[in-house]
C-alpha cells in the first residue's frame, strides 16, 4: 500500500421518515463528493474527502490505519 493514491467518487440519495408510508421521492436529499486516500506506509494512510449536499459543503481530513 505504500505510496499509492486512491480516488473515490461518491453520489448518495436518501430520505428519513418515521414510517415507510411517509417516504416521498420529492423529499429526497442528494449529496456528491470526491475523496483521496494516500498510503504513507504499510500501516498509515492519509485521507481527504470533500462533499456537497443539502446541508452545504463538508471537508474531512484524517490519518488512519490501513485496511
């Protein structure tokens, strides 16, 4: 995994309701994003994600164990 860069494109559609009969397609929420993951070593990776949905833009930067 060392020195490898991975890219992920993400598109999500969802809705939350108290009962399934209350789900309406017109009330759905969409979000789109892109992420990058770089393997620093066999045990550590850095990750940068950016996404945009109905609640605005979200950025996430993490250092994590590899999987």
